[in-house]
C-alpha cells in the first residue's frame, strides 16, 4: 500500500519560528551587538529615577529648555555672567604680601589654614588675585575657583567678610583678562565699603577702623573697661587739685570746721580731740555746754595738724559739752 505525506504540515527544523521552549541569550551570537547598537533615545522613556551609580554623565550639550540638564561649563559661565560673583574672602591685603612666607595676620585678622584672602597691591602686579591661606610662614596658593582661564573676568566681584579696615567691603576686578590668573595683572577696585559708614566728629570721639573710643584731653581724665573716670581737676578748671577735704581747703585757701560732742572729761587731764582738718593753723576752739548753750573756758593745745587736746579743771560726764574747731 502506498502512503502519502501531508507536506503542508511539515515544519523546517531550522526555522526559528518553529522553535518552542527556552533559549539562553548566550546561545544567540549577535544579541549583545544588536542590543548595544540601539541608541538610548530608541528605548522607552524611564518611569522612575535613573541611578548612574556615582558616575558622571559626560559630553553634554548646552541646555536650551528650562527642563534640560545643565553642564558644568554652562553653570560656571552663567555664574561668571553675573559679573563673575565669587565666594567671599575672609580679608583683603591692601599692601604687598610675601606670598611665599605668609604673615600670621592680615588687616588685623589672625588667619587659619584654608581661609581665603584677596591680594590687591602686590609689587608684582601679576601676583594679585584670590588666594588660599596655608599657615604663618607658609606659601599661598590661588583659590581653586580663581586659578584658571575664564574664572576671573572684567567685572568679577568678591566680598570681604572681616578686617579692621575692610570688613564688609566689596571689590571688583576691572582689568581685561589675558589667560589664566598669574599671566596678567588683576586690578581690584573697592566699589563698596559695606554697610553704614561712620565718621568721628573730632569733638572727643575717635574712630580707628571700626572702633570708636573717647579722646582724653589731659591727665585729669582716664578710661578703662569700667568707663570714664575723672581724676584730679585743677583749680583753673573748677576743681581743687586735691584728693581730700583738707587738701582742697589748703589749695583753695579756705577754712574748715569740726564740731562734735565731747567724751567724758577728767579734771586736770588732757583729752585729745581728732578734728582731721589737716592744719595746725586753727582758730581757738570753743567749748559749749549743751544744756545751757553757755561757752565755758578750757585749755586747748594744738597736738598736730589733725588733733587738739582740751583740759578742764573739773570732771564732766560725756556729752556735757560740744566742741568746735575752725581751721
């Protein structure tokens, strides 16, 4: 018996469309080449954040739309376009600085490592610019945002944070650049003093940098952290030129008076009375009985510039008399 095959149902084993089951990627010889040949813009757009694993995305084009990613050069140029505004420096040097052996302080500020400063008056003009401080006696290096071509422009601005004379000031670079900093002379001009400007009136107020102080006319005045103190004021200026009442009376040629109740008196014995008038040139003291107001006789002796003695013939209780000494 003769059998006939149904050729319409026959399948070619080499035809991939007739394959079933799983085939690993490693068995497809041109898979990697084909997939890697596709451009990123040919893939579907991502629907979640894209993680580049800490790598840089390089060779970007200049952005044109508000949603475009910006390249570093675009950002740097845009920042420079705003008059080249730089981060502030701590201080400014308005006189030549030995950049190979730095001083400990500039404009009254003691600097620390990594502080930045602006040099504006170097003897060698090409040394002008923005620097990073290392240490006292160490060498300065140009700050990393001010050491390459295009980083310092005509119109670049920098503010000064501290300083006895330049705190708050702002400087502008006005020379036309010609290469990297160091290859041409930067010209930095102060265009703003920063904040309110104060001026001493010359009438007892001094201004040194940003510090006000009281001006002392002569030695009769002194000042300290506690305030202003008035010392010895001469007679010519309305004072006495003395430190106590006795000295003042002597300087002014005036007399003083002392009055007090007298302690107990023993007949025939002298009792010293301290009047502290500071002079032996006294008028004869008086002894007044307190109860009657009668002046009584007594013997007075000048002991010294501050003391007299009184002697009575009879004894009396304390507070019987009141003595007055004028001198």
